[in-house]
């Protein structure tokens, strides 16, 4: 099912939950709504589900406006953060409850519940109550209940937030695999950019009720359109520092106290002559070298495979990833090489990219 949101807005008096959201989700596409708490992603999801009524704008399912359609008539399956299972019901009864409401014959219900439960790997748990299940098993029951309706649209509201890190990893893979196999159009709300990057075909990044960007994960990562998107997408986050870019002897120099690097013309010419601009570069694009920008190690954070190193350059701080076997220590003096082909520049006033807008 194709989903279109046109100028979708939700207000409660002076409080704006979602502000003129415009986006299109193709049939069978997996789209993530990504942003910090309070950015409007769940509000937008609940309007799509029919739980909230839009203040303005339109929601279309396959070209049909559904603003006034009741949630039960939208053929939508929803998976909540809290699982929302009925504690007095068995797994079978929980999964089959939507079919019971539709008065599906008992024999067909039995087949559909068993098929979905087997698909979710919980076919042997149908007689248990939710209290007898692990968090991962409860999440599978909630997902099974959404799937048994055979919906045209699946909605996920931070479904993995209550799980531990290892289980989140495996459930991410299972949900994505299942979605691809079934081909159901899906919207997945999360504040975890790793979830969004690894699962979604496209990501809608939101802030303060507004849509900041809507693009495939690799485009958001390599070509961020705003300072917020650049800082929110990526882990560890992008480094930022204020610089001035000038042309000298045919080269473009980005400079600040203790920092001077030559940047490629295709990037430098867009930032030159503007006074102070914000330079952004990801930690993996800065490496230790024999020659380069001098700095002093301020903090070392062991991450296992890498060490996250905070290097102080004048009054700026740059995070890099380094080999733990180097045994770097606080106070060590190092030289940094910047991959200037990966450098981003932003307007400090508008926070828009100078390269991609």
C-alpha cells in the first residue's frame, strides 16, 4: 500500500506536535521516522493509524483520503513499545484477538494463529500467559498479533526499546527479514539512529515537529542537508568546529586557531568568503599520522574494537577512532590527518548545508 502525507499537522492549542509533514511511502517500502523525544514522530504515526485526528492536511492510502476513517477500518497492524498484551489471555488468545473481533471462524483462526506463531518462532508457546514469557518472546507475540490481521500497513512505535542490546540486534534482523519477505509497507518510529540506518529503505528525520530530511540512509550519512541531521545521524557523532575558508595561491584553506587544512575546490569554493562557517567531519575520517594538525589527547574512551579519542586542537575538540593497541594516553601529543574529501560545511545562521542545498 502506498502512503502519502500532505501538509500533515497536529496542534493542541499553541502546542504543535507535527508541522506540515510532506512525504510519500512507496508500496512495500520500509520507512523509519527518526528523531529525539518530542520531535513529532509518534504523533505522526498515530495520525496515520487513525488514533489522532489531523488538525490540517491529508493522509492518503493508495490515493484514498483516510482522515475520517476509523482505525479498525484502515487495515493497519500496530506494534507498541509496551507490547500491550492482555495478561489474562494466552499467547494464542492474544495473537488471535483481532480475528475474534472480526468474527473469523474458529477453524480459520486456529490455522492463521498457528501459522503466524510458527513464523515468529513461538508456535510452541501458545498456551502460555505473557508473564511466563521473556521480553523477546512478548515482542514476538505483539508482532504476531499485528501480522495475523494480514494488514496492508505495519506501524512500529519504538518496539525494541525495552529489550537488551543483544536481543535488539537479533530482533532488528528478524523484523527487517520478515518485512521484506511479506512485502508489507512499514513505518518504524525510533530515536535510535542505528536502528533506522540498518533497517530502513528511507529515513524521515524530524525535529520540533518538522521534517528535516527524507532520504536513504547512505545519503543522510554522506550528504546531510542540515547541521541537525549531520549531528544526529552517525555514531560516534560528527565533529563540528567554526572555521573561515579562504583561497590562497589557488588552494582553499579552512582555518582556525591551531588548525589549517587544504580542502578540495568543489567544497572550498562553496564555503569561501562567507566569514565564519561550521566545518563538519566524521570521526572515522580523521586519522593519526606522522604529519598533520597538532593536538593533545584530552580523553581516551575504550570501545573494544576501537578507542574513541578526544583530541584538543586549540579550544576545539575533535573525536577520532584509533587502534587500542597504540595505548594512547591523556596528555599525549598527536598529529591528525583529515580526509578533506569528506568535509562538510554549514551556514552557522541557517544551519543549512553549504554543499548540498
